[in-house]
């Protein structure tokens, strides 16, 4: 693809998992791809230009976007993927400081990136912002309440933002995968206010989640959906790859009692 017409993609959290797979698939689809990680990971794919970024820092976000604009002159696609979770824990086992930290990356980091990139897309009268949400943005997940809350925020923000930017030539989508087998689960933050009352059940839930992740789809499933969404003439607001699509249908059509029982049965919860 000629440099003058090559579309430019910016993918946060691209050092591993969904972000890395997405960056590679976009490069294969012909994009010039800039990937980011907190520590500027070594460039393992010659077609992905890796840059340092801390999405919790206004200065880091501004510097990163300015650098990409200087190098490429435009940003056609922003994939907000950077995020982290807390190991299975009761909601009250995380302090308010830890709750703020989760939201500062998973939600406010996405807001910072959007605020930095949207003006350039508006000036181009074109662009697409794809936010990586989760099925936990529309389904309850016991013992991951704060992570779920951050993904509910991503879903609501994405839907409202799409209405705001659509008349200016910019679209917004949210991709909401279910269990994905990535290194994400190896870097979960431990709760900072653990309570003995929850220890046994949290260990049981953690074991169940580990079991399900071992047989889950790989990040390529999500990456392919993102490439499809990015190339769509009329992109959808929501994309739910693989198992997530069945879970969305369950949420939409199943009686509340059935959904409630399904969540508890899946995690082997009593009561």
C-alpha cells in the first residue's frame, strides 16, 4: 500500500495478548501500526512500531499522540486495549485506592487516549475508535466486581461517544470478548485488603476461571474481529466474538432467573 494512502493504526497495550495479536493482524491487513506498552517492549514484529506509553499519565498520552502524528501525519484507527484486572476477590477486598487504580487504566486511560486522538480524527473527518470491553460489561461476574464495573463504564462511554462523533465522520465500536486465553491472567493484581471470610471461595473461583481459560479461544479470535470492524463501511457499535455472542443472546432473551442460575452454576457457587 502506498505510503500516502496507507491507513495508520494506534494500538495500546500491544506487548502481549489481544493487543499484540491485533497489532500484527492490522499490519498484515496493510496498516502502518504503532503499538504501545508501558515499558516500550522490544519490537518483535518488524511491521509494528512499538512506543512507550503510560495511559494513566496525561503527559505521556499527549507526547505519544504527538509523536505518532509527527511520524505518520494521521491516525485512522485507535484501538484502546490497555488494561488490567484483579485476581478473583470479593468487592470489599479492594481498597478505594485500588479501585481508583483499576479505573484509571481501564476506563480513564481510554478516555485520555480518546480525548487526545479524537481532535485529529475530526480534522480528517474520518476515523474509527475501537474500545476493548468484555462480556463483563453486560454480564455480572461475582468476585470481579471492580473489573466488571470498569468494563460497564467502557460500554456506556463507547455507545454515547459513537453518537457524538458519528456526524463528524468518526465511528466508535466496542469489542466485548468472553474468556480469552492470554497472559492477561498471569498479571492480575492481588486484592490489597484481603479478608479471611472470602479466602476459600475466591480460591475456588480462581481455580474455575483458570480451568475455563485453559480451553478458551486465543487472542487471534478477537484480533480478526477488530480487523473486520476496522474495515467495515458501516461498523457495528458492538462486536461479541465467539462464545461472547451466545452470552449476549442469553443476556438479551433469557429470563433473569435463568441468567442468574447460569452465572452461579458456571462458577460453582452455592445458594
